[in-house]
C-alpha cells in the first residue's frame, strides 16, 4: 500500500467515523428530548390521577340517586303537612279574632 492509498483509506475511515458520530449524536439527542417529554407527561398523569382520587373521595360523601329521590318525597310530604298546619292556624286565628272582638265589645258596653 502506498502512502497515497493509505491516506485515502484513512480519510474514508475518518469520514465514516465522523458521519457515524454525527448520526449517533442526532439520534441520542432526540431520545433525550423524548425522555424529558415522557417524564413531564408522567408527572401530568400523576397529577390527574390524584385529582380523580380526590373526586372519588368527595363522591363517596354525596347522596345516591335513591336517597335524593327519598328526600324529595319527604319534602313533598312535609309541604302537605305545612299546608294542613296553615289551615289549622287560619281557623284558630279566625276563632281568636272572634273571641277578641266579643271581649272588646263586652268591655265597651
């Protein structure tokens, strides 16, 4: 091998090594970017999971559909009872006003 041929082969080998190094650098840089993005997304997923768990805990304290329906029925019954009590009070007030009028007229005579 002559020095010229050796020089050519060394240049070719150095070019291939340089090209390989550049390619490796580009590929590894992208994977580092992707890994940081993946870590960021995992953090967001963890926060979302924590939020969902908090909502689940809050939902346990809320009444069920059946309980809300039962409350509605009970309040409806109470409304009817209150109306009946109002009617009783109205008749009682009418009687009381009648007695008051009678006593005032008797006192004035």
